[in-house]
């Protein structure tokens, strides 16, 4: 599923995303995707998740697919200075997931947009039709020509 999302998010329907690549953390079992924006800035998202409540691996009783999400308009990614903030990236990537035409995704949300649940960290949540959930917290950010930092979860305010 992640591979399909990688290919679909990096598409003409999301022009501010120029690359989506897998990455592996240096000294931890962390893995995820690195997103490169048209400005050259980059964002690293960790991927974690779990099975639907009450299911086991290999459970075939819950459908793995359903109707694709209705695409929502992409918000502006860049501010007036041409940089990205974590909250803008969160809103843009959440909307981009609705443009994947994936029949596996039933809901995509930004951590910061959940009412009554203030986010300690920006990131994305994805709920699949079979009830499984993916969590994609933002781990690193970098401006164009910078490498990702060594301290996870210490995000730049603009990148």
C-alpha cells in the first residue's frame, strides 16, 4: 500500500511534490518515506501502524478495499517567502492522499486538524478500509541543499 501511495502522490495532481522515496533511520528500527517538494525542501515521515482492532494477520473477512476518497482541493504549500511550515506540509499531504485514487484508504487526516485532540507533533493518519491504521509522524525537515538533522522530532519552523 505504501508503495502505491508513493507512486500516486508523486503525480501531476500534486505538482509541489517532486519525489517520494523510502528511508531507513540510522540507528533505530525507524523507516518511512522522504518527501521532496518543488522548492527542494524535504520532509521525513516515519511509518508505524497496526491491524484493525480484533483482527489477526491474514484475516480475510474484512474487505481490504472500498471506494476511493473524493479528492479535496490542495491547499497552498508555500508561504509568501517560498518556504513550507510543518502545518502547511501536513495539510498539503493530507489532501494529496485524497488524490491517490487508492481503494484501500477510507480516511486521511492531519494530526493537527483533529478536533479536541491537540497534536504534540504534526503528522498524518491513514485509516484503511479493513480497519488497519497507519501513523506517519513528521520526524525530520530540511531546507533545500541541507541534510536531515540527527535529532528526530526537532522540526524546523520553516523549511
